[in-house]
């Protein structure tokens, strides 16, 4: 049984041990040499650093509550007004970024006191939405009761989807030769982008062995595909040719390989990289085109 199959077995069982599945995933990432997958697993286990971008499923909505009073009355835990705030301030205050590791988040499940206090300097901005006689004494953000549990379900579901895909890619016994690791690594990377981040896939663009630009390809969105390739220095006439090739090949839903027109276009671009007329190394060009086209069509190339 390969590591991906072990992860499927863990996550498919009743009372699935998500931490154990992530530890298995950490070993799998090391075996196939996928740094992006390894970093995601590490962040989920240990928590995301303050300077790290968070996946969308870790940015949750929260309700803003507070205690307000005037000379005669006091009201506790009321929903605070937001209508008078600027859009950017409203968005900042009503979203909460959860950077904690999975084990800590699991300990939060079922708790009803998941409050995030706001300082007095922030609490005072709600005064403008109250009757002029009232003031906010204290303010905090509160997640809904099932919000953290929903986040954990997201991680479990995405990891399971990834493991099911990789299970088909790896040999049954986990034994990979050195020559197989390189091929498998690209397929695993594509599966990771699709399962963890969905159809909005991040593509690394580089020259030689150095990644210099990050951009995104959305499944079946030709404009996003062209934008990524344009950022990598693909000429406009080649982007027009690509659009024509995509139309010529038609709908490839249900297929797992490129059509003849796009395949010919890709071969021409690789030839340009090899002869130096496209300012990108042949290895980086191959990785870029395979990743970008794979994200566009929704299958690994």
C-alpha cells in the first residue's frame, strides 16, 4: 500500500485522525519531492507564519459584538452597526484569519467563546453608528459555532481528494526509482494544485531554475491562461495562435491528453526555448507550459 492509499484509509475511516493523515502526507511530500505540498502540510500541522498567505478556507467571517451604554442604560453583547464604515474597514473587521495548527483548531471545536477582542481604539469606531448618547465600552469578533469544524472538514476533504488522485499515480508499494521521481513529482504537483486550491491554480514561472513570477490559471478561462504565458514572455502572435488551437481542438472534457493543435503549438514554443528565441530555459519552459495547460484543461500533462 502506498502512502497516498494510507492517507485515504485514515481519512475515510470513522473518526478520521486528521493530524495522523497530515503526518503521512508530510512523508509522502518528501518522497515525491514536492516542496509546495510539503509547505502546505507543514503549515496545516504547525500553523501559518504571520507573513504567509492563507488559503481562502482559513479566512472566516465573524460577527462583531459589543457592550454599549449611556448615562441611563447598558446593553451587553449587542451586534454592532457597520453601515457607517468604509468598505475596506468593514471587510477587515468582519473577517478573521485562522493561522493556528490543526491540533489547536480541533481543540476549539464545540467551544462557544471563540472571541477575538478588539482594542479600544478600534471599538470606538462603532460609536458613529449608534445613537449619539451611546458609547461602545468593549468590542469583539465572534465566529459562528460551526465555523472551525467547517474549516477542518475543508482540510480533510481537500487532502482526501488529493490522496485519491495521487493513489492512482504512485506504484502500489511506494517504491519509486530516481528516474520515476521526476515524472511523478510533476503529476503530484498538478494534483495538489487542483485538489487543495481548486480550479484557480497558481503557476510558477521561471527562467532556468529560478522562479520569478507567480500568476493564476483558471480552468477553461483562456484569458487567464494567456495572462500567465504573457507574463513569461510569450509573444502576442503566439497567444493568438494558442487561442486558435484551443478552438480547433474543441471540447476536451473527459479526455486526459492535449488535442493535436495545442500539442503542435506547445512543441513550437519548446523549440523556441531550445534555440534561445524565447528567453526562458528549456526545462522551465516545459514545466510552465505543462502546468499552465494542465490547469486550463483540468488534467495533468
